[in-house]
């Protein structure tokens, strides 16, 4: 049984936590060793276009020593390669809020648009000897982030005291400061533009060196910059993270792989693989202050004024 973690997007199998899952591409490692996640982590929707994937296999348990180094499942993705005939594909997908129903938990219908397009092409460089295959995928995602308070509202309303049993959120001596802080916190709710602009490139070369040796070289890259995309959930625009908690994040991955498959005898086959890869990620926050969504009334007046002013909210995402 597989399930997706609600906290970090990992795939968990058989009740084992997602960071125990190992990801392979054409038999080579595709994991981020620091975060114990797939390369690019869950920040990037994908590293490969669906059009360059030939098949995938999931081994939930009892994997061989070749695919070891994990306590959970092993996901192995096999990519396409060229052939003696030229072939290619092209695609374009559109998702727009015009065609969607309104979110039942919102009293507004935010405007959102998602484009995904690309192509693949493959064929022979030398018949029966050398083949190529390449693909490109572009992803343009625009959806406003709808910031709501934990109770689903958009305005912080301090409660006045009603006796010793219900002291309220403030005392008469600091009532003005508390209501001023609540007004600032209310500015954190609303609509803010979020976008994710990504692309994934893929190229593979296969050469029959001899009747018993096949050499394959693969290069793939992905780029995913964005805005307000640190806490971006494409499945739902609603979040309780204020704009000061969000920021700009950029993900870049590059992988170069070479493999040599040799038939040593009619009973023995050798696989030699080598790989060089990079997984670069950086994030920039909109504020250096403590997250405003975690602000408490009692220390608000002690925070410097320069740290309390959030980014100006945008009321529409057009």
C-alpha cells in the first residue's frame, strides 16, 4: 500500500516513512542524500516529462542487493531510447479556473492558469549502430495563494475580557496596541500571486559498440524558479502561511549518466554505470523577522517597526 505524506510529499510504502523510499532512473541513483528524498525534492513537480518515460517499476519490499540501501520501496524509472525509425511527439495541456468549479470552502473563485507543453524526437544516427532520443517539457503555473487564518477567517478580532473566567486577549492599558497588532496581522490574509515556471530537458545517445557491448549516455536538466512558491500546494490554493512566511525558491538539477552493458558470456552480463549530478536549491525569504503568522500579541509591541511591515498585499492575481 502506498500513500503520499501530507507534510513533505514523499511516497511511503507499507507503513514505512517516505524518506526510506529509494528512487532510481535507468538503474542509477536519483536521490537527494541530504534530505533523503528524490532529486529536486518535492519542490520541483517532476524532473522528466511523461513523454520520455518508457516504464517504471515499484518494488515495495524484498529487493535484491543491487537495489539495496533502503528500508522501504525502490522506484525504478526506465527512459525511452531511439530506434531505426524517426519518431516524435508533441503535447499541450491547459488547465484554467474558467473550466473549474468553485472551491466550496471559499467565498471567491481565484483566477488560476496552468500550461504544460513540450515535444520528443528520436531516431537513428547510424542505422543499427547509433540512436538518439531527446525531449523537452515546459511548465507554466499561475495560481494565487489564498491566505486564511486558522479559523478560516480573514480578520483578526481580539476578544475583550468578560470577567475573571474569560480575561480576553488584552487589558485596558494595552488595548490600543493589541488592536493595532491585530490590524497588521489581518493584512497577512488575502490573495497573493504565486507562480511556478519550470522546464525539464532530456537527451540520450545509445551506441552499439560491438555485438556484445551497448554504450548509453544520458543528460537531463530541470529548472524551477517561482514566486511565493516556498509554501505552494498546487492541489489547493488555501494556506495559513502569511506572505511574510513565504518567499522565492529556485531549484536546479543536472545529471549526466553513462552506462556500458556487456554480454561476457551466454550466462553472464555486466552493467557498468557512472553518474555525475547536482541538486541546487536556494530560498529567499520576504522578511528577516519572526514569521508573522506565529506572532503573539504580547510581544508584538517589542518587535522593531521595520520588521513588522509585511509585503504589500496584492488583491488580484491578474
